[in-house]
């Protein structure tokens, strides 16, 4: 296992695209320390900011320290496992194609932007534009899984083409805007204009008091029970996903340590949901599923 410990906190944003398992693991410690990073507009060496220990034989890289100004961690990675201990900056896992990233802290904007595959699990909050398309791109996330146990900002899943995004807390305005296909699941409250310009895909609102206000271009269709929601709920339990919104709603219930069972129950997938069809300003084959009271 490789371990990168921050020895000098950057004064301005540090762009470290090289910090990814498929790049670091084949290299020796000396080679890793000479890799190039950008500190603002200055080119410097990775070893100036991180102390490197261990070997990459396991394909696993751990990064620790004050990382809120470090950008592009795990960007474009194609394999291995990256574990971030602390809050990270923008573009974590952007355009990644495989492997897994686990963050024990918060992350900045553009988490998993335009990712193609792999899995990202954030145990804190995320910024704006989770799994979204960069400005000027036709589509955002095209595959993989993004799990955020806390809240997220505006435009979650903007331009989502394929894949799964799960937010365990609240989200800002324009969640699911311009979605082409794929699934977004939100356990907390939502902002305005959910699913605006959505062509296909699903937005699932698990909280029965999510604050959802349908756009006039959506039609309330029917009350449904869906098998795929049960499967999704069970899968999230297997992944150890603990949504902040749901855990706050179940205060006073036994903990995982007391019962031996996951804190997140799969029962939410067995509930009935109101289906809203739209957006009829676009293709109109999308759906927003709102948990019935």
C-alpha cells in the first residue's frame, strides 16, 4: 500500500492529476516524488508537498492531510483503489474509467464529472455539479456509481447519460437538469426545478417531505411499487451506504453495533411512489418518483 502524507499545505490550488493508483503503483518512491504537479501557475514536484511511503503492489493508494486545495485527485484513473483521508478539492474522480475512490471527508465541486466507470463513495458532503457535464460538453457522467452520504449543491447529475448517483442528504436547485438517461436518488430535500429538460432517466425522492414542486411540463401519472427500487435499496445496504437524511429521521432506533444489521434499511425500496412523467418540453420519457406520505 502506498501512503502519501501532506508535508506542506499549498498556498494556492494544487493540481495533482498524477495522484491516481494506475499512475503511482508501478513506480518507485523516488520516481513518485519527482512527478509534476502545478502549484498555481508554477510547476513543482509531488515530493515537495507529500511524503511517500510503502509500495504499490496492492494497487491501493492512501492520501492524507489538509487536501481542500488539492484538485483532480483520482481524475481519469482506470483501476486500483484510492482512499482520501480528509476533505478534498475540486474534480475528484473526474473522467475516471475504473477502480474505486473512497473519501472520508467532504469534496469540492465537479465530483465525478463526466466519469465513465468505477465507484466513488464520499462519507461527507459534496459541492456543486456532482457527476455533471463540463461546460460545452453534450453529456455528463456516462457510467459508474457516485455515492454521497451527505448533501450536495446545485445541478446534481447535469447531463447524466448513464450510471447511478445517490445523495444521502439535501440537494440544491436543478437536480437532474438535462438528464439523458441514468438514475439519481436523493434521500433529503430538493431545490427548485427538479428534472428540468430531462429526456429519459429516473429521479427518486426517498423523503416523503422532500419539498418537491413539479414543473408545469410534468404530469402526475400513477402510484407505483417498483421491483428495481427494492434491488437498489438492497445494493446500497451491501455497499454500506448511510444517508445523513435517513439517519436523522431514525434517531432513537438501534444502531448497527447493537443489532448487527446495517443502519440503512432496504424498506424504503418497498414503499409506494407517485410517478411524475416528463419533461414534456423535451422528449418526455423521464420520470420523477416521489415517495407517498
